[in-house]
C-alpha cells in the first residue's frame, strides 16, 4: 500500500548517466512520481528527493556516477537520495555507504521503485527528527535472478519518444559488464509495445526510437521476432518516424534491411556496433560475427537505402589489439560507406574475462588511436552532410529557447539548424519541408531555409 499523501508537493531532482535506455527509464520514474504528487524541482531549487540513474559501461562512468552522487547530496542537503541503474546493480553496497545516500536499487528492483521509495520514506519518517542519519539501504538480486521488465515509453524534455522494447543481454563479450548489470535478455509482447506506441501517437508524438540493450535479440521471452515487431509498429497511425537505436550485426537480418527500405515509417538510419575492424580482435572479444559479415550488412543497407545514415560503435585499445590489428581496423572503417563513428577507449572492468588477455595497450596509445578514428569520423560525417547541400528535406523540429536557433533531423538523421530569426514556437514537433543551404559555424549541422 502506498500513501501518496506523504509525497504531495515534494520536489524531485533527476540525474541520468549513460545510454538512451537510461534516459527513457528516468522519464518513466519521473512520471510515476508525478502521479504520486511529486513535482520536478526547477533549476536552483532544493529537492526533497534526488534520483540518480547510473551507468557502468567504463571505469570513467563509475567515477562520474560517484561524482554526481556527491554533487546531488551536497546541492540538496537533507534530500532523500535514491540511486539505481547499472552501477547500482554492480556495486550496491559501495554506493549505499556514500554519505547522504538512502536507497540503492538494482536492476530487478527498479521496476518497483515507487514501492521501495514509499517503504524507505516511511521508515525514514519513523526515525523521528532526532535521528538525521540516512538509511543507507540497498536491494539487489544476483544476475540470474533479474527477471522483471519495466515498461518505458516516454519523451521527457525531448520531441521524440523512446520506447523500451527489450532489456538485458545474453552475449557476455569478454570486455563487457552489461549482462551482469542488466541481466539476461527479456522483452514484453509485441501487442503491449504497439499499445504504448499508439498511446504516444495519441499524445501527439511523431517519432519513436526503439531502445534496449540488445534489441535484435527481441523475442527471448515471448518467442516472437524483431522483424515482426517492426512490421507491427510500422502500422501504428500517427507515428510518422521510427528509428532503431542500436542493432548487433549478426541480428540485423537481410530481411529487416529490405523491409525498412520500403517501410512506411522506419527511417533510413542505422546504428550498428562493430567494436573492432580486426577479425583477430573480434575473436578475442567473443563477438558473434566477422568483418566480412559486417561489410555485407553495411553494403546491403547502402544498396537498398543509398541515403542511409549509418553510425558505428568502435572500441580502441582493448587487450590484444596489437598495432597491426588497429591499422586493419582503421583501413576497414575507411573503406566502408559509414557516416559516423562512436569511438570510445577500452576500459578495464573487474570480473571480465578480457583481463586474462596478456597484450595491454597503454593509455597514451589508446588516446592516440581514438584521436585518429575521431578524425576519420568527422571527415566521413561532413562528406555525408555535404552531399545534401542545396537539396530539400523534411525536418522534425525540436523546441528551442526563445531567441535561440531551432534544431531537428531529416529522415536520414542529418542535424539541421534554423536561424533564431526564422524559428517559430509553432514549428516545435512539426515536420516541415526545408532547403539545406550549408554548414553552420562549427559544422555540427546544416543550416536551412523554410520552403514557403
């Protein structure tokens, strides 16, 4: 039983680290608290409740999580502090001992965050005014016991919605802690996801991004297929654009690519993790494909959708990545018609099998390799953008502060900038035809003019 009267008018502050999935989940938490009478604290206001949704993909991410927790405690003295997310699953006891922390929830427990918060809040009130110490509670089950799936379809402050279609991962790549933090792959039914998409459409949503940990693995729980989910969502009236956030190469089927090429609403936009362009390194990582399969997928996408934007995840400096293997990776990526690289240096993660690989790349060399790939990425992205200067495109615009430029994206994910002079409040969440006229000042977007 939840007594919402205790939460009426309380103010909450939220902080999210990590992936789009985390941002989607935080928005869902915020919505649940709002239904209990909690309001979101404005900038500069002291919060009664602080909720921090953490990431643990790298050691740097862990450090940032700790920094954010300390900052939130310091900026909101006396607040009830809740920490959840991947870092909370992996290190719950460590986090619970941080000064100011009241409640730490692992991946299984966060689906019942409201109930845990209510119980802990009540326990805190029962301590009375003389006992000011924080609770320092933590709740977490082992990876094999993570069974819950928390539905999430929300937009927060964004124009586009994020629909969580899957959680967890069964892959256990040698460098990764995510399966331990998120549990095994699981998903809701296609019918329930279609219902959430229809609800988003009824709220005025025009674009939905499908999120998850390994979304191509959809169907582990319900014995359905990802391609069937895509086909069902494509029929949802009112949603004009769908995007797939990230799809493993071995799960990006030729059938899916061909369907997206002729679908009503799935955009010519793919994000496919490569991790390494060296077959030797892919084997060390225990990835489930080789460079030949990856190249086939990329080339098929461009054959079926020549305008497609293709983003690629690349990890540099992992154990076993000898200089010649990195050069193979660089040359492989340079040869492919990809648009943008998401480059991140390898991070040593306790408990991962990668630590048994003897060849270690120095931090200095990791940074050097990252820099080279980032330069390659910038070159490829700008070349891709430049092809469309002078052309017309449809852009879904996002709200901007008064007097600021508006931004939005084309179907194939080119970021577009509309000058403050031309920006209009009524353009927010509207798809408008524009002419792309050239790069903006830092080449992060193409400037545009409204076609009247």
